[in-house]
């Protein structure tokens, strides 16, 4: 899926004071993981009571993107939704997401880049998406990726890399 208007969501996310607020349930369950110390806006988290987190209501443009994505994918259940900021020079080291059974069979991970610049590299399994090459994850495109394969992100650009991931379950 491409042609997603991410400008409003990017503006709303950037208006949230830096550093972004930490979600207590995310921190509790991600302690020791590669995502623990990253800047994350946790919009929905399946291990938190009620799932939808307070910051989701501060980002109305996220709701539109998520609902449009669910409609385009014919998704049945929305899972975790997180906006991640990776500052210049930072990386998310290679890892495989560990989910409790049967979650990996239920949800599929989709990534919607909001901002990326030359020097951002996303690797998943044998695939590599590099902003300086022909194949890259352009802002406003939705990409499925196998988060059960080894994946990583390196930001060797001069600006923040900001991306939203959504977990979607199908019938």
C-alpha cells in the first residue's frame, strides 16, 4: 500500500515534547529488549489494560492511517501500534521479536515509514532496504515484514528516522 499521507501524523508526533513520554507497560514488558531504550510512542499495546494507550488520543492522524490500513488489508483485529524514533547514529540491533504462542500466528507486522533519509538501512532476513539505493522504504508506503526473521535498523543519516508499525490479524 502506498500513497499514505503521513504529513499530519509526522507533525503531530514531532509536536510531542522531546523526549517522548515512556509508556509504563511497554517499559515493564520490554525491559532488556533492544526496544527498551528507544524513543517510542506506544499507541496500542496488547499487554496493557485496554490496549489503547493515552498518547493515541493526542495523534488523531494516526487513527486515520491505522483505520485506512486495516481497511486496505481487510484486517480483523488491530494489535500493537508503535511510532519509533531513531536518532542519527542510532540503531536497533539485529533481533527476532519474541511473542507468546499463538501471537506470531495471529498478527502480521506492517511498517509505515513517516520520515527516512539517505543513510537509513532496514534489514529483514536476506532483504535490505537502503535509502540511497533503488529499493527502500519510502515514507507513505506500508510494508509487511516478517518480524519473526532477524531484522535491524541503522540510522546513518543526518536526521531522525521515524516509523510506525502496526500489528494486524486477519480472519
